[in-house]
C-alpha cells in the first residue's frame, strides 16, 4: 500500500510540575521595648536565610514562567499549518474562511471538496483503501458558511417537527452534533465524514462495526487524519461520538494523537497552546 508519508514518529512530553510560590516573611529586627537590635547574630542569620529564600523564589517564578510557554513544534512535524483547534471556544475567522482554496476529492450524488493542500492525502487514502478491498464513501467534506447555517437550521427544525422539542431544546440538542457556522471543522476544509458501502447511516454509531472503520482506525493516521470525536471523549470535545468524522492534522500529529489515544483539546492543553478557558494562544490559523 502506497502512502504519501510513512515514517514512524514519536514524541515524549513531560507534564510540567506545579511549583508553589515561596512567600518570604520579613522579621522585625527591633526590640519592642527599646528599639535596639535584639541580636546581631540573629539578624545576620535571618538576612542570609532571606537572601537564600529570595533566590529560591526567583527560581520558582522562572520555572513557572517557562512551563507556561507554548511548546514549539518539533522540526520534523509536517503540515503544521493544519494543526489548529476548531470548536465552541475557537471559531474560524471569516477572513480565513474566505481565503480557503478548495480542490475536488470525491464524487457521488454531488462533488465534494476540501482544502487544496489536503485533497491529495484524502484521495490517496481512498485509493489505497480500495486496493485493500475497502470502498470508502465521502458523505460530507468542505462546507461554506452559508451551507453550515442551513444545515444547522434544518437540524433544529427536524427536532422540533419530528421529536416535539421546543426551539430552545432543539437548538441545544443540535449543538451536540452540528456546529454553528464558523465553529465547524468542515468550514475549515480539513474534515470529511467518511463511511463505506457497508454503512451510510449516521443516525447511530453502527459504522464502527464495519471493516471500513477498522481499516481507518489502522491506516487513517498514515495520511494525516485522526478520528476527531472518539467514543468516551464527549465531555472533552463537546461533540457526540462520530465514528465517521476525520480531521486532517498532518501525518506527524495524526500518528502521535492516535498512538496516545488523546484528542486535540487534550494535546493543546498539555502543550500550553490554550489558555485557562480553552482559547488557543498558539497554532492559530492565518489567512494566506
């Protein structure tokens, strides 16, 4: 099976240890009754101890400052431009959306497109899967902002009409599966919903029981794709388990995340690429 990139890469990261700030308390060197030094020797010892503690505190502060800095990409990481978060805390800017150049990747009842820098990776993956007897089918790829809005509105309307939900209930429930315009990875041109001739039903997670899913679990990372919303990580991603949703992040990071079984949110936090609220401070997409 041919692959665009087939090098095994790994990275080890150490969790930055938390350090506690040392507070130096000053000691009044004058006696309460006479205003004289209580002890020259004691003052000298206290001053030396304070200086030593002060040096130690400076080291602690320096350690904390360094540990809070974003960890840079390794030199052998490919397609680092694609390693950015798109979620409820990190929408894509309108400028970035307008700058995306797309390329054809698949055709069924309509043509599907993705970011032109990603298209060859996906097409190669589909071709190699076919050589292995797996017929992958693309059911969604790049979406414009307008398309995303229609998709969201239709989902809300469906819940109100067919499930008897109020608008507020339908809106909240839709957000578990469909993102608002600008908050979807499909708007970035980096995500594809991939299924197969074995299963194209997105009403449940039955696709995980197919040979195509097993093939993707084993090989998707070789082409730079990760299963973006894995089972058991719903509280981390904010999205239900979607065995069909694959996101391009480059071969290096795809293999790393897949091997470790962690999400982008977890890795970004580990690498200090987000602030305390989950907003990205590093790997922010730039419109070219």
